[in-house]
C-alpha cells in the first residue's frame, strides 16, 4: 500500500499544470455532487412532492433570468477577452462584473415594483422571486472570479473557495429546511441565496481593488455588442433544458412537476463527468484552436466522449436505486423511472453540443 501511494504521489508531482488543474477541477465537481447527493435525501424526505415540483419551477425560471439579468457577460465575451487580452485581465473582470451587477440590480428593482403580476405569471411567491435575483447577483459575481482562475489554472484557490461555498450551501439548505417549518422551501432558497451573495460580495471586493476604476466603463460597449447576439442562443439552450418543468406544472400539476424534477435531478448527475471535464477542457480547447493544434484537440475530445458515455450508461442501470435514495425512500418517485434513459441521453447530446 505504501508503494502504491508513493507511485501515485510521484505521478502527481510529474504532472504539468494543465493535468493537475484538470484533475482538481474533476475532483471538486465530484465533491460538489457528492455533497448534493448526501443532502438531497434529507431535504426530499421532509419536502412534499409538490414542494419539490415548486423548486423545479424555481430552478427553471432561475436559469432563464440568469441570462436576461446579467447578459451572460461572464461567458462568451469574457472568455474571449481573457484569451486575447490576458495582460489586462483584472480591468476586464472589474469592468464586466460591474456592468453585470448593475443590470441585475435594475432587474431586482423591477421585481420589487411588479412583484404581484410576476408572482402570478411565474407561479412563485414574491419572496421566492426576490431570493432568485439575489442568488443570480451573487453567482454572477462569483463566476467572474472562478472563470479567471480556470483560465490561469489556479486550481488551489479555485478549489478552496468553491469547495467551502458548496459545503456551506448544502449545510444551510438542510438546516433551514428543518428549522423553517412553516415554509420549508423558503429555507432551501435561503440556503442557496445567502451564501452566494456573501461570497460574491467578498470576491468582488477583493478583485475590484486591483482594477483601474477610472476605466471601468471601457469594455461595456464592446461587451454588450458582442453578447447581445448571443443572448437568443443562451436563452434557447436554457429553454431547451429548463422549460419542461414549467410546462409540466402549467399543463398538468405541481405533483407531476415534482416527480419529473427528481428524475431530472438524478439524470443530471451525468454532469458530474461532463461538467468537470469541460471545466478543464474549455481553456485547453480555446488555446488549442488559437495555436491550431487540431490533432491534440481531436484526440482529447474523443477520450472525453468515451468516459462520458460509459458514465451515462452506468447511471441508467442504477436508476431505480438512485430515485429511491434521492427521494428519501419515497416509492412514489419510482413512477418517473421510464423517463430516466431519455433524460440521460438528452443531457449527453446537449452537453456535447457545447463542445463541438
């Protein structure tokens, strides 16, 4: 055993920075999903199927407004700027994060003004919608920092901060769900939004000090012009992935949405591999394209697809046990079993759409 550990340690030390970063990004994503898996049965045991369905509707609207209320500036244009103008990375990050925050705050003000009609339209209580935009603001500020760390392969800082955030979110979600008895779903949403906003403000305060505030608006016009044509693309992808829960709630009932939400939660575990690999693959692919290193890009993509396919097949075989565990032992969730293979195949294809 000692020899095996020594060999593994030597192998790790001999890795280049890209390989080490890739390994830690994968491990962190697995940790995130593992913590989520551990907490899900505790949460779903005390939430009704209807409350689980309502949370699924919340997640769907969150995905849509996360694009509209930030212009998705932490993706697309930000990644291109980090690749082409890395020497000015802090000014880019500061400029785009301030712009995203201002857009999100403007949306939050509109939510306060029109909370009643919005509540009726979205089938969510006004407090849920307010917490949604608070969470969007926090996650937006965090994403600028995490994307920069990924492009720098600064895996130690990235893993430390995001690992703590994952743990705090999961702990607070379970705690608030159990303590706020009158509205357990509110407890879950507070557990998500409060840590996101707190970490977002802290990270924003740290990196904004390294920016030249006199030129904070320099990238605004070019970033908006770059990302506005991409917003329909981002929205179409979100609608493809998230509109299902909203449609089921509108066309059937909230209980059906709850059954589907848990099935989708289990199926999305395929993103443990897809998301983790893509975190390391995205900066690599951008640089490989820039350097015209297409052979390396092709071979890496093939290996990534093979591992992802094998993991997806494994999850299909383990679906009955997975639904029972995630559902807190409630057998009524087994009604959703027939749609698991369809969902997993759909997630696999839509995930690799982004790669190509």
